[in-house]
C-alpha cells in the first residue's frame, strides 16, 4: 500500500493542501492505535461473511435468500460432533477450553442423549407400566 500511495503522490496533478501535510506530520508522530492487519482476525472474518450474505441477498428473490450465518456455527457444529464421537475431554482439548463447562455450552451432544432418555421414559402413574 505504501508503494501504491507513493506512486499516486508522485503522479499527482495538483499541489498537496497544507492541511493534509500537517495531518500527515501529526500521524507520523502518533500512529493510529489500530493498523491494518495482514490476515483476517476472527471478527473481521465474521463481518466479511455477514457482508457477503447481505450483498448477495440484495440480488436474490425473497424465497431464495441466504439466512444469516456466522462462522461460529461451524465451531459449534464441530464441537457437537467431537463430543458425540470422542467424548467431552477430546472436544475440550480441541476447542482449547480450560473448563468442561465452557465446552458443554458449545457442544450439544448431551442434548441427543437427553432426547433419547425422554423418549424412553415410562409414566409411573399409568396402569400399564409400558405406556
């Protein structure tokens, strides 16, 4: 970007305004707190995905629009799959959580177990114990 800006400055057809020169001098003394990064971070990636969905939905008919989506949904899906296949400890290690409670919030494998138990429950007040 510095090369690109230098080339534009060199090919400029009008004089640089004094206010711009002063502003550049002030920025050189105290650079901005946030500099552009080399790679996407987790927030900019999420924002880029949401921006792409919003932009794409402008051209799609209402019945074909893409629902709002977040990259974190991939993390949650992976956590659930890991917990079901390998167990809570493996999911915790892969997700790099310090406590299992955090992993339990991400992974919903226990939910499937709870659903199975609920489907098999027996009504203790029924005359017939099987149903």
